[in-house]
C-alpha cells in the first residue's frame, strides 16, 4: 500500500512484529521454532557439551580477571533457555563464582519464549513477576534473580558490576540494510537551440540495470542505492524470479528484492558508517550488507565492559562472547536466507512463518566495539571448531560417554563431531567465535583464542 520498504523493515516485521511475527506473534498450536519438530536446531540443542564449555569459558575468564565481585550473567536472544541452563548447571560447580553472581539477565522480546525460559531456569511452578525493569523470577540453580528485559538497554548498567555476556545466534537475526553501487550517468545539459527530440537523442543510454537513476542524481558518478522489498506482480513464476531449484517446491514468493530507482535516506548515510564500506564506493556493482542494530549491541557490550565517555568505568571488567555464522574478515553479501522445517526456502514467502537470518559481519562488530570504548580489546573471530577444540570438547564428550550406554555414547560422539565439522557447510567451519575483553595491551589471550587459564 505504501510502496517498497527497506529490507531491514521487512525483516523486522517478519521476525518481531506484534501480530504475526516469527518470534513474537501468536505461535501456532503445536509449533516450535527450535529442535527437530521446529525449523532449525542450534548448537546447545545438539549437545549439552556446547553450553557446558561456554560456562567453563566464563569461569576461566572470571578467574583470569582476578575473580571480580558483582558478576552479572547476560544472554541476548536466549531461545528456549537451553544455553543458559547448561551454563548455570556448570557454574554451580564452581562455588566461588556462583557466590559472586548477583543476577541473571535474559534479553528476550517474545512473551512465549520468556515463559519457556522461566520454566527451564526457574521451574514451572516459579512465579514471574512484572517489575519496572521487566519480569523477574528466581534461578533454581544459584538462587539469584533472573530478570527479563526486551532490549539490552533495559538491563541496568553500573560501573561497579562485571557483566559476562553471551550472544549465541543472536546477531544473525538482526535486520540488515543492503546496498549496491551504481554508476549514474551525468545529466546532459540541453543546448539552447535544440528541440526536445534532439535532446533525447543526445542523452547517453541508460542500462536497464541502472534504470533512470540520473533523475535524482546531483551529477553523475558512483552512488549507493538501497535494495528494497516490493510485492511480486500477479502471475509471476519461479522462473521469472530466478528461484533456485532447491526452493521451487514452495509457493511463488509474495515479495521480491529490487534496487531502489533513487537515493534513499539510508543510502545517504549508512554506507558512510565505516571506512570498509567507503572503500567500495568506487567499485561498480559492489554490494554490502549493513546492520545498524548489530553495531548498537556491540557498542553496548563494549561500553558495559570497558566503560565509555558517557559512563566511565574505573576498572574494566567482564567479557562478551559472540558465537554466530559469517565470514572471518569480509563484508557479507547476498546472505539473506529463509529456513522452514530444516529446509532452505525463499525469505520472501510466507512472512512470519519462515525464519530469516543473515551472515554476521564480525569485523563490523569488532570495529563498533573498539570505537565505543577505549577500555576493551577484541580476540578473534576464530572458527567454532578451533574454539571448541581448544576448550576441550573431545575430552568432555569422552567423559560423558563413559558414564552412559553404548548407544547413548554413539549419539554423544556424533553430536560433538557435528559441532566441529570443518567440511563444506560444516558448523565448525561456518560458525565463528569472537570475544570482547577488558583492554590489557594484548598481554593475555583468553582460553579458546590461543590463551591459557590464569588465576
């Protein structure tokens, strides 16, 4: 009704709209986004060892920082709460850290998922109370408050707290803007003595790909244009849209992504956010994906750990661990995907019923964090395989296997090897880990990133 919308607006409506959003809307009876019966399986659902090793990572980092008091555990995008459940069960075995934890914060926008997390972390009979900060219950493991907030801004920030933050498969669901460089022809000034027909013949031809973009151009040259989402015309076929054969089993998508015929407000400033984007402006047809929300969250993590100009922190403390999929050091392009019932589908079909995700720009996260706080440093990204192997995944899995039946032992082995699979498309290769730590001039590397435990 209002015309094409930015890709970010489309993703936001599909995933978190109050009515019909994939994560926040009314869930169909018997439908679950996670697990074998849902649309996708996350690492914590594959093996409990994953969450246990993440818990161990935070234990090791807490020890290496001199065992600070006032620890806050924060998870953004907690899903069903499986990861935090495994982490807390592990941390409970380290009494000194367990006593230092003052609160657990879950950043979750979905009412249904908050209830699921409460049942797992606090017990089905536990009461969830509404407070000014959000919702509140009590952990069944550490007997400390579990507090839910809809955004990271809803989590109180204090200079004397040590925030230990985990973001697993969170950044890949944040809305992105997509841009392409176009070479816009310079407007031709008509000669005073030519008629309209002659003027038209003298103008340089404009390709179909560029459309008529010179109308809104202030002179010619390379310009960023935004990719926008618009309805698919009636009668359009899969062939018309160029849908891959693997996705043609689904109905023809209701929407498609096209290039904006003119400059948008986002194309004027978002590609100027980073020198990495600016360097591509003179490359015809260059593509970039920009996620402002990811930069905001990375900046928030860094400010809480290392302090900022607005809220200094006398002694940086805490850590953030990001685990997600994306390239090690390049800007993602054409990465938007749709997943339903464990199959790739068009991200523009059945809005609200299909999970949407994109590759994470890890270098962009690092850049945003370092710009937000002088009190932090970045480690990684490294592949998930390298991280988990350094954390001792095979040893931990072997210990579990010895305590169970041969059939269960085979399942444990299959699960942990799936997490570190370095083959094409394997989780160990596609997923990456990145850490934000208090700045220490690079004197100490964290466990999993080439360092050892220090106390």
